[in-house]
C-alpha cells in the first residue's frame, strides 16, 4: 500500500532476551532513520484561516 | 438463471408450511432497477414476493449473524462460502440453517451498466444471456457476459459449497481464470507509485460505510470506526482517515473474504476496494494454501499454528 519495505520489521523476542531486544531495536531505528521521514501516511490538521 | 425462481419459491413455501424454518431469506424487487433487496419471508404467502435474476448480488449471509431461529437462506457460491465462514466463527449453527443452493453464472455490474447511459435507467429485463435496458435516452440490448461484476468475471466457485437442496443443477465452474492479474500488477509498482495508486483509488470515498454494512464479515457489534473512546481513526473524509478505514477493514477480512463483491456493489461511488481484499486473499493462498469458506471442518489460517508456517519476514 505504499510503505517502503525497510520501514516495517517483525521479530520474535522473548521477555528474557534483553540483548536481542536491544540489538533489534537498534537495527530497526537505524534502518528507518536511513530511509528518512515518512511523509505519506501522516495526517495534517486542516489549516484554519 | 431466471428459471430458478419457481423452484426457489416451491422449496421456500414447503419449508415454511412444514415449519422446518421460521423464515426464508431471499430477494425481492428493489425500488430501483438492478437493485434487488433482501426479502424475509415468514409466511408461505410472503414467498410470492421472491425474485431471482442477475441482480441478486447482495450476500445474504450478512443477515444470519447471531440469529437464534431456524432460517432458510438462498445461497450462491460466494454466499455459501460466507455461510461456512459464519459457522466456523460461531455466528450461527449449521443445524439452524437450511441452505437453498443457487448455482450462479455471475451477477451484473450495476455501475458498469449505468455508465453506458446518459440518463437514469428505468427498467432492465433479461432474456437468454441478454439484458434489455431501458433508459431515458433509449433502449439497448446488451450481452450479459460483458457486464459481469468484476468479482464474478474471475469467480472460481460458482456452485454452493454447502446446500440442503439445490434450486437448479450445478453450473460448470470457470476454468483457467486468472484471478490476480490486477493484484500482481500493483505488486510490481515501487512504493511511491503504490501510494499514489491507493490515494487515487480512495479519493472518491465519502465514508458512508456502505461497503462495511454490505459485508457479511463486518459483523462486529461496534466497528472500530464508530468507536469514540478511544477514537482509533478520524471520522472525516480526510484522505489519511479514509485510507486508514479501508486498509484496516481489509485486514479484518484477511483469510475470511470470499470475494463476493458486496462491498464494491454497495459503493455509491464505484470504488474498487476489492483490490485490498484480493491482495490479502492471494497472500493467504500463497502463504497458507488457504481459500476461505470451502470446508466446515477446517480451521482458518489465522487461528492455527503449523511448524512449517513460512516466517521469512520475522527476524
């Protein structure tokens, strides 16, 4: 539906896997940051005169 | 197909007279041409109102949700699959329903027919594979085969999958239909192009929710779009709100949609929201080999776990 492939991530992480969680979150944030801001699926409030 | 009606009436009348069911759900003439509406026959006399022609596109499974009485229902291929889905999802019991099967060769696309005329259509008659349409600017005889609803043109299950009695002999299923040519086309688009495609697709939406109301799967007591505490999605026709509604509704139908086309048929703006549900249908076939509503004994893919589930997308 027009979201770039690198913007959506899935992972299985157990509550006991703290290090894996940190790694995955770091990877995800880096990957998404590299894509830049997502401009499409953002609702802008109507401009009031 | 017009010939079915005598048999439908005969079965319905018998069921009501014998008390096998308390109500038979069928179709009656609508107030506008090509818009047959559901008809709830509770007495043998009511059955006289029943009609059956190529404008019975509404999915009657929609009227079975949480009913407590015994009901007779007329079902085309797609309706019967939605009925199976209803039974699997505990929305009605198999013993409660008497399915009058109506093998179907496809329903007419009312949007397409209307687009062929400048003025309002006054009457539509059908005869031997042809439609005789009368509008303010004259009369035209059209081939039914050219005017099928888009989902009917690529239908692969024309005969009811469950039935207690058939109103006619089963029809031959369409072989070699390419159900997903249009979906594949969109799949190949780059993200930005996809976004523009859906932006354009839903730009005409007026948020009337006719698609949701006509959908036999949308039976939640309160739809997420109607909730206000919390308010999941804005209620305006803001393009983002509109798309959120359509995307989420489609996801709620994942692995359940039988492509009956009720949503598209109901839409006053002629929006092809089936592009979303079809993609999910295709994904379900590709990932789980699943087609909804074909078997009463099979659990849906989203509530089963298999060791060999494809999980390539999970890291």
